[in-house]
C-alpha cells in the first residue's frame, strides 16, 4: 500500500485529503502543518508520496521541496496550490516535484493524479 504524508497548514484540507486517500487505497502515515514538520515526518515515516501545500507558515512548500531534494530518502512529491500560483508550481517542478494539484480540487482528479504513483 502506498504510504502518504499530507502537508498543509489547513486542518480541514488535511482531514479531507486523508479521508479521500484512505477510501481509495492509500495509507496516510502522517500529516504536517508546515514544511519544517514535514521534513521530520519524512525522516520518521519514509512515505512513498507527499502532498505538499505551497503557502504555509514557518517553511513553505517551495523551501521544503529544496530541502527534500537534499535528503538521502526522496519521496515522490505532488505540490498542492491555490489558483493563481502557477509560477510557484513551475518552480516546484523545477525543484523536483512530480506534479501538482490545484485548489479547489475535484476528488476524482486528485485520485487520478495520485494513482500514477501508487504501488
């Protein structure tokens, strides 16, 4: 089963994504509210896949993506961003993200996108 880390500063988004992913055969191993906590969770849980919000306090998704690239264990990262942040998404992909999901998202498109990286 594909292990997932959900990173978003909005609790309701984390809950929504967890419910969606778990009901579609993913195992959510952890959640994080910012990039700093995400790095700790990646080291601890070694997820296969990370959904990473861009706009967060303490360490945003772009900064976090740069740090993930330096790690000896690098999970597949899918960026999550609000409409209007396309330039940030492009930057994230240049930094190693494999794809992106635009908020507000449709559940079907999230699953279709993430299934590409499922075990």
